[in-house]
C-alpha cells in the first residue's frame, strides 16, 4: 500500500488540497398506514426508544443514481451519475472533517445506475451499467475501470456489488439481451460469470440486491417479471438455492419485489425490504420460515416507472431495523423501536419525484442518506443522529397474535 503522503498528493492533484486527518491511506479521497408488528426474536430483549434529528450536507451540483457506503472508520464513499458530460463520479468524506470532495471517473456514458461498496482496506469498488456492465475500483494509488462479461449483450437497470475479505469482488446484474439475471466473481484476475435465471422472455433481476454471508457466499434478492414476483437465492459453495418469496397470488397489492434491499441479521437470516404497487413490505426468514408483512401503506403508484422504487435497509448496533424509501409521499425513514414502526418524512415529494436515494450507517450508528434534490437536482446527504429516549423492556413489548 502506498504511503499517506503519496495518497494525499494524488488527491490534491485531482480535487485540490485537503488534509485526510484520521483516515487510512487506502483512499483519501402523509398518509401513514398501520404497520404489522415484528416478532421479538428479530431484535434484542431491550430496545432503546429513539428519535432522530437530521442535517443536510451539499456534495455536488447534480446527481442521479446515488449509492453511499460508510467504511469501518466512518469515512463515507459515494458513487453517482452526472448527466452533464455523462459521467460516473465519486465523492469522499473523511469522518474526521466532514468535508466532501468529488471527482469524475469516466466521461461520455449514457444514463446508468451505480452501486458502491468498500473492501477490508477501505478501498471503494463500484459497479455501473452504461448499457454494458463495468467495474471500477481504487487500488490504493489509482482508479481502474474495466468491463465485466464483455460481449454478452446490453445491460441496464440495477447491479449490486460486494467484496470478500480476500479482496474478490462479486457482482449481480440484469442482462437485457437474452433477459438473464447474471452473477460474476473476480478470481485471479479473471471474471467468472454465470446466469442464475432467465431466458425465454422472462425478465429476472431488473431490481436486485446482494450481500455476503460469513463464508463469503452471495445472497441475492431480485424481481421476476412480468409475473411480478420477489425471489431470493443463496450460494452454498456449490449450488444456488432459489426460493419464491412473494407474488401477486399471495395477497392483494399487485406486482411486487420492486426496489428490494437485502441484508442478513446477526444470525445470518435474510431480511428483504421491497414494494408492491401500494405499500412497502418486509420479508424475513424466522425459525425456518419466511414471514411477510406490510411496513407502511402508500399512495398508489398508478402508472409507475421503475425509477419510483428504491429502498435501503440497515441494522444499527442495538439491532433496530431502519429503512429509507421513496414514494409519492416523499423520502421517508422508518424504523422499528422495539414495539412498533416509527415513520419520519424526510422530504416531501414534488409530483413524480425521483430521489435516487441510498442509505448507510457508520460505526457510531449515524445514518447517512444520499439523494437527488427534487428542487435543483443537486446531490445532497442527510445525516441522521439518534437521541435516545427511555428504555423499554421486553415485558412491555406487544407480541404478535
């Protein structure tokens, strides 16, 4: 790894002088509906009632398709698309000073979606979809960009990316040509790609989300259209085990699975936030079974666009679940306080607004939500800090019927 002075000089050359104090040298750069209750096994025996205050930080003059992640030291990394110049861009904020710096990584790209993650050395890795699947990463001294699965066909909509502790990136994406849901892992400098599902007119994976388990095996949530189903698959080291989680046949609400976000709880069980056409939903694996519920009823989307659906989900250090999502109401944060869902409208909508939001959480349980400002199209980040209230014991909590 290169030295701190070398990194600092590279950043100065790109984005001007600054002082990465305290950072590691790997990269310096209304209508609320009743919500069904979660079972208590998902959360600790004691939960702290919380309220949240929010401040706003300016990052860039324009942005779409934002993705944000906090590394283990609390530094923030953000990827996004800027329409002027058709650019993939990256922004960085050190935990120590709270100042944002941004830089272009690639020019002349068409509209695309991006997602970002960091590796164990705090280096950022980005997948993006400018009609092909591409991968960018910072190696400690410079950026590298390369195509993935080159020549396989047109790529669009969502990609997801994670990196194992061994430094092996894994990506999932939707291949429009041939309509396949694809997955690839980089081993020894070579991308090994495969199709998980698709072909024959099906449209799997337009929305997809990935996480890795303790064995660095991929877990994926994704949609299946035109039947409007939510699916989940996990790799066990040899095979993919795929399950149908939710469909319009299960309950009213229309197509579902849009805007999914997948995480694993402290026991390695999957949780998936997602939409149907009139609500935000949650599916979770508990005691060997999938349990599904409506988190919040929403105004009907009507003639929705695929860009209307975006949710992000994290667990804080107390085990409380947080979801940030958008709808015709606006941009909203909702969290489980130990006995009920508590919603908070962060920003109202301005008609059919696309906030292009993404959420992450740092080591101090601060929440960060990147979004496109509906007023001027600029890139902003909301910073949420909790204000603890009185503790509630498990005896005070309501149980499911």
